DNA sequence: CGACTAATAGTCACTACGACCATAAAGGGG
DNA sequence: CCCCTTTATGGTCGTAGTGACTATTAGTCG
C-alpha cells in the first residue's frame, strides 16, 4: 500500500506548505537576523522568521526568493546567497492546522536597507544573541540555520556573501569571527585566505580604504572559487555537533 | 500580504506531501540502491525510489522510517542511518498533481534481506552504476543523495553504518572506495582510521575473520565518535561541485 | 613447498597550520 | 613634533597530518 494504484484513490490529507527564511547579516561586528513581529494569535507579539505560503504555481525555492525580496524591501535579490536548509513537518508545529515548512538560510551583505522597505509590518534586524523565544519552532530552525552557515564557512567561500563587493581581509575575518563567535589569529587567517587560489583577488588599482585609524588595508573582491581545499576549520572544539 | 491575517482567509492551495527514500548499501564491492518498479502511468515500467504519502498524524521523518521498514521488509530498522536530504517542490515534477516530496537518504549494512520481504511488488537492490533513467525527478534526487553520502563519509563516522556489527578495516575501506569510486592506499587508510579516537575499536578477543585467502584481519566495531577531526578527504579532485 | 594474497608495520618528505614575533603605515594626544 | 595606539602586513619555527612507498607477516591455493 506504499504506492497506491492512483493518487486520487488514496486517502491522503493535503497539507499547507510554507517557506521560512533565516536571513543573516553581519553588521558592526554582530550577527543579525531578519525577524517579523507577529500581530495575531498564536504567538501574538512574538518574533518569527519571515515566510509565507508556497503559491500553486511556484516551487519552494521561488517562494523563498519572492519572500526574501518582499521582506527585505530589496528589489534585486539576485546575487544573494539562498539555500534550502531542511523541512519541518511535525504535526503539532502550528496549532491551527497542518503546515509543512521548507526552511531556507540566506546571507545578506551589510550595506543595504537598514530596515524594512515600504510595506506596513516590515521585518527588522535583531541581534542573534539577543533573541528571545521565537514563535512556533522557529528557535530550532534558526539554530539549525546558524549551525549550517557556520559549517559552510569552513569548506566554502560563502563568507564573501556577507561582504560588500569590495572588502578588506579584516572585514572578511570579522565575518568568520562573528558567525563562529571565536577570535582568529590575523596573520594566520590572512595566510590561509591568500593561499587558497580563487578565494579572493586583490583590487588592482592599489585601492585602499580606511574606516578610521590604523594602516590602510588592501581591498579584495570575491574570487571564482566556491570551495576551500583544504577547509578553514574553526578553532578546535573536539567533537562538533 | 506575506503573512495573512488568518490562514483560513488566505487562498493557499493544499499540496500532497510525500517522502522518497534513497537507500544505499555496499554489497560485493558495488554500491546498490533500493528501487521499486512502477506498475502504472506515468512512468509505467520505470524504476523509482521507494516512498509514499505522509499520513495526517505523522511527520516526514516518521513516514520515512515507516516506508523504510515496509519497503525493505526489515522489521527492526532502528539503528539504521536515515537522514533528511532536501525537499523537491517543482510544480511539474508529478504530471498528475502538485506533489511536494521530502527526500531522505538511508544506509543499509550488507548482511540482511537479499531481496524484498513479504509484500507483492517489493523493492529490489540495483547497482548504482547500472541505473537507467528513473521515474519523475528521481535521478536528480538519487544523485543528490549520492553526493551527500559521499561528502558525509569525509567528516563523519558514517561509513560504519554500511558495515555489519563487526568488520575488518578492509571492509571499511571498501565502503569508502565503493561510494567514492576511488581506490585508496591501504596503509594510509589504516593509519588514519586508527589515529582517529573513537572511530573504531578493536574486538578484544583476538577475534579474526577470514573471507578466503590472505592474512586474517582483526575485527573492529564502530566506536563512540560521530565526527572525524580532521576529515578523511577523498583524493584530490581540485574543485568539488 | 613455493606462489599468491591480503593485513600490518614503518619510512620519508612535504604541506598546512597554530603560536608566535617584527615591521609598516596611519591617526591622536601631549 | 614625537610618541603611543591601532591596524595591516610580513615573517619564523615547530609540529601534526598525509601521500607515496617499501618491507614484513600470516594465511590459502595449487
């Protein structure tokens, strides 16, 4: 009875399918998450991950891209990093009805749109470390997303997705430190990044940027590489979960 | 309009939600996949991944475990490795109706149940390399599952899930070689595995097993560790996709 | 008994990396 | 103007991990 003769003969129950987005950014040395405040029950007044229903003619990915644009107010979200995390389908996760949600993780570079765009109840950036209990099972989704992003920094060039088009190695290092919550040795980080071909490429025009005091730093762009071999592992926490 | 005032006011379309399983095993030095032959249109006569609908009162994970037991005919599937892969939701992936499927990857040790159990159209093991086009988008799901399993062998102790309770290091190495499709250097593999604390532990009673000719090998059990630090990387294919 | 097979042991060189120290180039305060 | 602070950048040194090999051991097969 696993594969029924025809789907219409099978007494399956239809589910609502939604997408939920864990959108991260690194701003001023802190990890921030895009959240919306719920207006009605259940969980009225609580913060929740932005999301919405998957429409009849779109995939979960398309719904996620659409929601990303709507919630951030950014018109051109292409170029941002968006990846599927996993699907949460526990029967009781929404008390009103059976809702299956496909969770996504997205990364935002700093510069644009300090807070929401034109809509009424737009989303806001909150510090990852100062987030109380979220609505539904969004705490777990957010924790899974954070772990995934942290892990991907180790073996992919994903960190540049948190940076503006041109950035210093110090800014890139701060992305790692902020997401991982661990300080890194600056010369060693520099050596590793520059030794990985295609991770970053220096902006040729001897361009330099100064955010304040200290020696001006060279500017880099994201390179063509997508993966890191060998990986850039976080400081030894023996058994990682 | 992203988060409606109430779900019942929102014109969402309900979807059917299914699970699909990519179940792997290593038998006789080949990678094999559990498949079922479709009996009716669409894709009648084609092979497909085992799967089925998520029932109203169960999560996708529970449905996957249930299907795993049903399709393999094995009563006790606890202890097997089963993990969620990702969700496939393209609108046209099932020509009959809108079906969103949560895909899982599962690993089977060799020994048990050479072919299906008691049901009528039971599943069969087919060589991974000799699989023609599958039904629906199952080729892509299977490819994604294979890539995921291969990647997880690098940084987890997952390979022991392909082995019987007691195994030789040669058998463990064959798991890696079969999944990756690459030969490995035997002394180096041995050194790496034994140098990782908690990966395997030797069966104390000087127990030895011989499958035929050659020096008898020591027997090992899976250890307590779950992750590999540092990872056991596949032979250098510079940029991995 | 000798050929063959597979497991196990050990060597050597090179790479990658953690922990440092040193220098260069900017601004700020006395 | 000099010194101190700050940040970027350039190195060194020792060690762990690993790829590429060679050698030895302990069985089966003919």
